[in-house]
């Protein structure tokens, strides 16, 4: 560096005394006091380009964030929006909703509608590729209003013009993809009773009407006979009875570090028309949590699901046990593998990043089964990935993850459920 | 040979070698109590403040090239409001108290208090009730007409917030800051009577407008008392915090100035008493440094602002309604660096505060773990711009104040917390003493600890080595390097002193002024010399200023 420039820098940074700026004493209270500088004018000049860059960022990005935060926090804009979309007595209102599972829509509620039951209507529309829509009406009587437990009536209409079916078994190929159109109506009555702080029992009675047709748009050409699944091109009606037992022995419900959870589901679906599609459903999942050190937690989840058709009945393909999607084998398309049975396992490791933010790594494996005897080491599909999880104690958990399989890399966001 | 580099450094640092020494410091500190019009009330947003300090301000500092260069080369910006002796003059922000002249134990116990608490000879009239705060509270007026905010302890941690608030207020007042009058009181519910226009305010925490406000009913008060006193004791322990004098005009900020206060001319991040507050806050583990915990009060008669610190229930062993934890003071509430380390290492890196035991032997004083406390690594809950600008000179100023508290003074302050368990009070006293000593040992090993210069008689300069005087260094191992310069830079005298007295040669009076460079020498000690400027007076010498170096 030339000595002249070096001397100038020295002068600017070290020798120009900022204290010179505060020179004269105040002689009148009416005169504004001078503002002492903490650095010299040459230093101010050197700082100008950096400050200009900062001001651009400040005005364009940070200010926006601050205004947003101010609006939400101080002006309570969300609270106001909530108040605006709720009647004065708080009985009725409307709320927006959006998620990758159910699409975008709205939830309307009306409290104390019938026999003191709380009514909800949820309408949602999926993305432009699936073009699905769902309209669900619920009437819920919390524990103690009518019965000792909670009672819920649900009417659920679901339409999905473009669902995937790749064929049966773990060896199904991507090129075997068939699209089908699905339209269904569920009428459900569900009773939920807490047996103890850890045990919850659900009993359900459903009426189920479903219309499954092949999506004629693609792929063109006739469907190969081996791929023609039971249940396609039928209008079917069912009555289903089910019971679910949830056991949860964990320390923190939304972010366990030790303990275990188990779910057992048993249901029988009876055809109430000419179709011989009656079947039995069985689902068992258990998950064990173990803290390795300081809230770094390893969990192991094991599960199996079965559909059994008695006598001459067959299991409709859309009711088959499936792997892939948002819960099991997340690296694959929803319903990628289907068969009468499935077995799956997941190992995950979660670690704290911030108070309510966790990092997560997982490895999942699973396969579909025709018979329990098919269970061997072959044809297991696996996926792995990681993500971030934001959770609120006794509240919701939001999960953003990426899952990688040999077929694709999928991004999920999810308002987590226990299973 | 080992001392050669030090000698070289000593000479180099004496500003320009033989040619000349730097001139004596000149500084005029403007008084800040001129009459001003009443400023508008500030209502800063907590969430905007956190975003600003945690992200926006950090990026701004990165873009500030001169500041970054100065930090890298070890010449940071120094505080603006210091006098020629590197001290903070009394102002509406700060009053020199225990740091300059020891206060008596009675003065420590009294602190800012002018009474013994709300008047107990008459009824307390309830004006307002805050129902959704973490700690329920009510505003009352006593028989004297004084207004108090009554805050109850959470039943599961009785004495914790009220005791902590009281003790911290006493210590901060003695340190020199303006704080409210806090009293531990035992409230008789029968004494409470409702004002006709009493108001119930819901959701008022974090300086936000209440979600609802309505006139208050006796049943509301009854519910609050039941919540504060589930066991139905005849007297309920609470904290009574007297309303600050004047008109509240909102909190002050830890950076910038208040533009509608013409007296406020020194950028707050460059005020010594705010920068140096880092040391005092680290001592008290007063980590909740949000602006809401400060207050500007306008005096309508004298017409100027006084600047207060408020709300200390998140200090020492308390975290407002519950005990503190090992993380407090170790990391910001949202600590980007900590979070990134965990994210990148997949959680394999475990911070010390995660490993630390969380035992709480005395719930009334909270968590008093000191194992992790490192004086320079302490962090407030949110980044504080003034703390980020703290230099060693600021640190020396703060350390001087913290170490000025004797064990007896600390015990006297703790006694005002009125703890029912003497063992709890003792453990808090030990906690504060241990932290004070860690601060003293750490900072006095890195700073020139020579202070309190005075002319003992016409020809003798006396000074105090604070490290020795306060027990952080051994006088037997300490010597003092001394060099006297003429204004021209010529060396008049050079020697090592065994004690803290320098006899000045009358022959030096021929110079307009002289500069005395002094530096203590002892094992494990590294600092830079201090320059004390003396001017020949009619009889002897007059100290006209000093220069400390970072």
C-alpha cells in the first residue's frame, strides 16, 4: 500500500478525534444542543456505500418483515381478522385452511346447533393436477353433552378425478400407472371415550357409497387384464364397523423423548349391494422413543396393515393396504404400492435446534404382502430424508421434510398427527 | 528476555515514541436537564425490537466498514459521554453512588425508597386489575395518595419474583441507575376497596393494547385474589412497586436517541453507562433487556426526562414467574449461532448449558447455578447494540462498580428480599459474591486497574490499584512501571515503583504539563499503560485528565 494512502487511513481511523466535534459549551437553553459524532466525517464518508446497501435491504426486506410482525403482534391483525369472521356472540364463523393433504378451502362452524352439538362444514379443493374436492359436515357433541364420551356425526363427500394405481405388489412398475376417478360419500357416527389419561377408545359405524371409474383420458388404450383390479368400474355401498384403541405413554405429547405409543385398529366392511367386496381391516402401529442425550431422541416405529376378504369376497383395490405418500414410505407417490397386507418400519432421530424447532432424520422401509408368509428380506422398498419440525406444547406440530427414494425426491409439509 | 516485547509495546503505546505524547483529553459533557416540551409517548413493539436487534441491526453492523475495521484492529469507537477522567458525570441517566463513594449498609437497604411501602393505616383503593399477565397484578392508591402496582408471587414459587425484584432494584440503585421504589408487602385482602371507576384490563402484556377493557366487579378482584392465594392465607405476600414520579412517556431504546428530547444528544449505544451496564447486568444475570423494561418519565415542573430501569423479576435466579435455567445468560432467546451449530452438527454438539444440572434447592430464590458463568461470554436474551459496542474502558467502568460492593453490602441488599428461609437468602448472597469475584478476576486481569489518582500533597501523586485493593491481586507480587514525559515527548523519569505513590520532581514544573505513564506488573496480567496528565499549579500540581487505552 502506498505510504500516502496508509497515512490517510491512519488519519481517518485513529487520529481524527471525534471528540473535536463537541467543541463549544452551551450558552443558552433555547439553542439546540449539538449532537456529538462518534466518528469523524471521513469515516462517515467511507461508511456511506455500505450503509446505502444496508438501507436498500432494510427498506425492501426488513421493513416489510417488521411491518408484518407489527401488524400481527401489536395491531393483532390476525385476532381482528378472526373477530371479523366470527359473529359477536362467538357462535358462528368461518376460517381459512390450507395444507398439502386437503388442499385449500374454508371451515365454517356453528356452535350449539342441534342438541348442543357443534357443527362444522369443511370445504376444500386440491391442486390443479388432482382437481380433488372434499366437503365434510360434522356435528360434534363433546364429552358430557349427550354421552359420557364425545360423539361425532360426519357426512363426507370426496371427489378425486385423478387417482393413481400402479398395480398390485411391491414389484409394480411406474409404467403400469392407471388413473381412476373416485367419488365417494361417507356417513359416519363415531364415539370417543377416554378410558384413562393414556388410553382412548374410538368406536365407529359408517355407511360408505363409492363410485370408481377408470379415468378415460389417459393412458390411452385398454387396460391389460392382469392389471384390472377388483372394484374398478363399480358403484359400491358398504357398512363398516370399527374400533380403535390409542395408547400413549410419552412424556411430551408433541415431542416425546421417552415412552411409547400404540395404535390398534380393527374394522369390518360389509358390502350392502350385489358386489362381493366385504373385507376385514386391521392396522397395528407401535412406536418407541428413547432419549440418547439431552433431548436427542431416537424413535423406532413398526407397523403392519391387512385387508382380509372372507369367502368369495375380494378386497377392492382402493381399500388395499398401501405404502407411499405422506405417512409411510414418504419417498414414493401416494398409493404407490398396494396389496392385501403391508409391513413397514421407520427409524427417526430428532434433535433440538431451538426451543420449539427440531431437526429430524429418518429412514423408512416397507413392502406390501399378498400373504403373511411372503414376509422375507426381498422386495423391501426404502426411503430416507430429513426435515424440520416446529411444535407447540399441547398444540400443533408443523413438519417440513424431504424424502428420497430410488424413484423420486418428494417434499412434504404436514401438520403432524400422532401416527 | 521475556519482558522485551512488553517493554517494546509499552514504549510504542506511549503515543508516538519520543516525538510527543498525546495532548490531555478535553471533553465537555452537556447537562441533560434543560427544560424541554413534553415528548410524545413512545410505544415500541417488542416483536419489531427483537427482529431489529437480532437480524436487521446485526446486518447493519456488518455493512459498516469503518466500524468493522476498527473492531478488527482493536480500536473500537469509544463512549461519547465521558469526562476528562474517563468517568460518567451525573445525569438524568446515571448518578455516581457506590462506585465512587461507598454507601452505608442502611443506604443500601433503603435504596430509592422514600417510605416503608404503601400506607397501612388506611384502605387501599383498587384502580385497575391486570388479569392475563403471567403474574396477576393490580394498581392501588394508598391513604397517602401514592399509586402502587401490586404484583403477586406465583403460588408454586412464593417469594421468587417479589424478592428478586426488590434485591435487584437495591443493587442497581446503588450502582447508580434510576429504579422504582420496590417493597415486599403483606397484603390484607380486607384492606382493598374498589374505586367506582375501577377497570379490568385483559391481555395487556408485552406493551400491547389490551384485548378487552371493562369496568371491574368485586368478583374479578375476588378471582384474582383466589388465584394469587389458593391456600387462603390471611396475608398475601406481594411486591408493591411505587409509580414513578412524573408522566410516563414510554421506554428508552438501547440504540439511537430520542428525537423529541433535545437533551438526548449522545447515541445510546455510545453512552458509557449503557455500554458498561453489560458488566452489571451480567453480575445480576439481568438478561431480559427488552425496551419495555425501561421507562422515560417527564417531570412536568422541571420539564425534562429522567430515564429508568424497571422490571427486574427476570434477574438473579428468577425468570419472572418461574426459576431461571442454565441457558439464561448463555445464549440469546433466539440465538442464530447456537441454532446453526446444532443444525449443522445434527445435534451432536451439546452446549454446556444443556449439560448443566438444574437443581433448585430453594424455590424462593430460583436457579442459582454459577458454574457456566464466564464474564465475557454472558449474553442477554436479545442482542443489545450498546453491549455490542462495549470496549475495555467501558468494561473497566462497569467492573469498578460491581467490585465496589462489599460482601456486607450484598447481604444487606439481599435482606430486603424478606426471604422466610435464611438459607435461601444466604445462597443468593453467595451467588452474587461469587459472580462479583469472577467478574473482578476476569476483567482486572485484562485492564489497567490503576484508578483514583489524587495529589496527596503538593508534590506526591497517589493512586489506587483496584485489583489489589479489592483482593483480586497480590500486592507483594505487584510492581508499577512508571515513566514521566514532558509535553514534547522527552522522558523525564523512568523507574519501577513498589507502592502506589510517585514523588514528583519540582524541576518538572518548567513544563506546561507532564504525562505520567503507569502500568502494574504482576504474574498473569496483561494491560496497557494509563497516561495521567498533570499541570503545574501555583503550589504543586493539578491532575487535568487521564487517558485509558483499550
